[in-house]
């Protein structure tokens, strides 16, 4: 074997080179997507609690174009209760927008402007995200157009409580700073693809911000464009979380320590629920263990509407299988 006397040479990168590469990445992404990010202004009629009189208030947020013919994604809370919606484009044009649909349960809304040849952003697959990868947020905080913040994906799989009480799953946590007015803007990766829709921040914390994942945003926005809403199932019951005793869990071989106690069954809903009784404790839905109302909400998706579903309930302490047919939530 030939002996090599020449010492190995390692290529060293200075901090300046690394920072310069990082800066070029951010600047390149911003340059490629900035014209797809819009500023949204809304007028809302609200009743003054003190004077009881109606007055008009102004609100604003961000959004981004997802089709060349003018479909725009933003947050539900940005346009909620809006009477008039105006969109300012990157080139200075200000146009009126039409609300195509809004989903309170995921805080996603879709607007339509009647303009052509617009530059659209594409959605990335958020299932492929990794903690630590670059995350860039672009929006219009406090009305300051095209403000950019950058950071990393801090955590995945978070949940947020929507304003209607349902949980938003697969929420992305990031340290890319958000401020009022950033809501509805895109969170993008180093390729300029949307990985999330900026939706919330914690005012008392620094560097903790949240975005609805791109997979959920893409699915919901597609449904809103095609149907105007997202269909979900309903059973017509009032329930609450209840702890199960160790004897109940052991005797019925349950997977969870909690269930959903039914306090009321509503008769006049478009669902077959007559086999459910007040006092039952729901512990299973279509062979999925149910330990909370959130678990039940997650199972009541569009695919269950009008389908015969087997449910497991505790009745008198014993597990019983019944049948329900969820209706469509209006």
C-alpha cells in the first residue's frame, strides 16, 4: 500500500461566508414571492357596547395568491364579519375582493379578485417538514407592506383552539416573528413554497408563533373554492369530558381513561341518533378510541356524513355497541 505523505487539507468556512449564504437565501426567496403577498383591508360594522350604536371599524391582515386568476388565501379571523374587503397588490393596485368561503374551524378563508396573470405561490408538503429548517414569514404587520422575518421551524404537531371551540391539528410553531397584520400571510421554506399560513402569536412570549400547516390549508382552500365551505358531520348531542374509573377501564378493556358523557341528545337534527341515550359515555367511534370531544370532532369528517357508523358507549357501566348516521353540519 502506497503511503501518502501529503497532509490532508480541510476546507474551512468563515462565519461571514455562512451568514452571507443565509442572507442570500432569504433575499432570493423574498424577491421571488413578494409580489404574491397581498395586504387585506376590511370594513366591519360593530355595535358599541357603551352607546349601543352601530359604527364602522377598519381591520387589516395579509394574504397570498394561490392561482393566476386571483384566488387568495388568508385567515378566517381577518375577514370575519367584514362588510367590504379590499386587496392591495404589490404593484400598488387596490381592488375589491369577494369572499368565496371561510372555515372558522381551521381559521382559513379564500378570497377572489378578478385580475389575471397573477403570480401564484405553491404549497409544500408539510408532512416532510423538519424541526430546525428555515422558515420565512412575509406579511403586512401594522399596515407596513412586505415586512419579512425569518427563523426556523421550532416544533411540529402543535394544536390550537379555533374560535368555534374545535382544535386545529398539525400546527407549526416557528420563531419567525409575527405582529398584528401578519395574520393570513405565508410561512415559506427556502424554496419559496408555502409551508403554513401565519395565524397566531402569544403576546406575552418572545419567539413563539404559529401557522396552520400547508396540507390543511391546501385541503381547506380547495373545498372552499369548490363548495364554499368544508363539510363536517354532526350527531346532535351535548357532551362533556368525564374520567372513567379503573373498574370501568379494566372490565371493558378500554384504551383511554376518559370518555364523552352525553348530557343531552337533540332530536331535531339531520342525523340518526335515537340509539344514543343521555347518560351514555362515548368511548369508541368506528373502532377509534374516543377519550375527548376533540377526538369525536376529528372523526366526524365529511366521509362519515350519511354513513352507518358503529359507536361504543358505556351504558350502566357496560360497553354497548350502537349505530348512528351522522348528518351534515350546517
